[in-house]
C-alpha cells in the first residue's frame, strides 16, 4: 500500500535532491567576452552560408546561448555581421593594403594595382580561408556593408 512521505522542510523549500536535478548554467561572461564568443560562433556560419543563409537561431545554437543573448549584445543580425567583417579586416591588415594601393594608384598603372590587390587577398586567404569567403559573401549578398 502507498504511504505518504512527510517532509520536515517548509512548504515551497526545495530538497537537496531537487537542486541537483537542475541543469548547470555556464559561468557568466563579461560583455566583451560574450561578444567575442558570439562573433567566433557566427563567423564560420556566415563564411559558409552567407548573411541570408545564416539564422540567429543557428548562431545561438553554435554559441550555446539563447537568441535573446545575441540581441542583448548586437541590436540585429546585421550588426553582428558587421562586427565579423570589421574583425576580419583588422586581422588581415586591410588598412595597410589600402595605403599601399593608394600609393600604387598614383602610378596610373591600374593592372599593377589590381594584381597587387589580388596578391594581398590570396596570400592572406591561405592563412585565413574564412576571410575570402566572408568577403565574397559580403560583396555578393550584402552590398551595403561593402560600400561603407
């Protein structure tokens, strides 16, 4: 026969066993660290699928967070995409590229300028394959960002 179990704890208090069944939450990251984590999780997705082909749900899953966390740090998906493109451009040293190309442009030899640009891009893409894919996706799918 069934016997009722009595508890000595006040109503509403959790037993020690109940608290062990609760999923463990990850440690809370500082805002800058969380942004870096989201950028790192989104980067390969955008590189392989482009802006339109990547959802915030996929990014959240890859980062192990909720979509709300993404929107807490980035107002919209485009802002996250911009952060990735800016990071990749900084890592590639594109500011130096622009300075070098402006100097070369003065010579008026357009083919040399284009050849130098292609050399810079291809050399860097060997070190960072995502770079070229992101730049192509940005140029083809998200032209507004490339103009800025």
